[in-house]
C-alpha cells in the first residue's frame, strides 16, 4: 500500500531533550516536506527537499533540522525542543515537484513541557 | 511571498450546494490545490487547477481565475461526511496553505 509513515504518532517530552520524528514514503517520491499545524495558523512549511541531499527552509525553520540521505526518508530533528514547538506535525511527499499532489502522513502530535 | 485568504467557518444543509472561496496573492503562480481534512486526520487531495476554468470531479468542482487571484471549491449534494476543513493552497516556488475553512453540514 502506498503510504507516508511517521513515527511517533504521539510524544510528550521536556524542554531541551533532543528528539527525532521519522518520515518514510514507499512511493519513490522525489519531493518531501514537513509542516506544522496550529489552530488559527493552518499548515506552515518547516523544511522541504526536492531530492536526495537537497533540502531548503520553508516558512518556519527555526529550531528544526532535517536530512535527506535516502530518497524514502526525511527525518525532522528538534535539537533542543521548546514549548512553542508543541504542535501537530505532518510529513508529506509528492512525485516530482512542488506542484504535485501531496500525500500526507497521519501526523505526529508533539507536546513539549 | 504569498497571502491566502479563505473564510474561517461555514455551515450548510445536507443535500444543498456550498461554495468555499479562496483568494491568493503570489509573486509567481504554478497552480492551486484544494485539500480536505477531517478532524484529527491528515489532509487528502481534492483538486488541482493551473489553468482558468472549472474542473469537475463527481460532487466536487474547483474553479480558478488567475487574473483575479481567485478560486472556489463547489460541493454539491452535501452529505454529513463532508463536514471537514477545506484547505486552499497556492504554489509558486513553494506550496503555501491557507488557514482552512471549517464546513459543518447540518441535517
């Protein structure tokens, strides 16, 4: 089944404790992206990647890192999480460009205390 | 940069027709998406318009006017399961989402 898989789905952590949210897609998509979704603010792009070893900042990249060492994986790293990073995070992929249909993962709800 | 505007909430009756509007301002333009998002779930693709005009797909249609920076999503024969948020997203060098329109379908 074609899908985007994120882990963990739910996480409660404390300020400053490094964490990684994994994202993997099995559709051989070139484009991958991370979004956070907050009430009243909609989906905001954190980082995106057009292909392996190519990553770019989105609208809200501060406090986040990403890597794209393999085509299928695009982990989101929070080196030192803070409470303002409490949010619902979505990973998404599309076949070959930013103008392609996005396939979203199920979301990861992160709470930073 | 991009600016995308859509109504926050709408209510419509089961069986009726509803139109959800979206206006956008972008420095470039490579198309406009509509996504549906049920509460607690991931967004799912509904439509993509890059040329002016109406695209019909079953009960859902999407319209685009590039000169006016305007799009709408038309939902016909509303069903209770259509209660969801509808996200407009414009593409230039990146994809930018509006804040979404929460549609409530009532009996």
